[in-house]
C-alpha cells in the first residue's frame, strides 16, 4: 500500500512520512522530559557510622585470638 501511494503521490507521501517521523521523535523526547521533570529525586544516601564500629570488633578479635593461643602454649 505504502509503495503504491509512494508511486502515485510521491511528493505528498514523502513529506507526510518525514513529518510523522519528526513528530514521533519529538513526542518521545517530550515524554522523556515530562518523566524526568515529574519524577521525585531519590532519597539521599546516609553515610552515618554504625553504632558498633567494625574496626573495634576487628581489633578486639585478634587480641582475643592471641590470648587463647598463648594460653594454649603455656598449658
């Protein structure tokens, strides 16, 4: 059908096709812009330190392991 219309009404069909292609691209860009404008921003990431510090636990663990290995050597 499109081929026949292009053969019979070449200039009008080409102009209509170009117009519809540009209109479709503009509609998609408008939709993306509307979505970006109306979407709320994400929640900020909270970088607060946890209540128990991981370094305290890591430092306490080798000390306790060292004590147990020394107590095993003594006995």
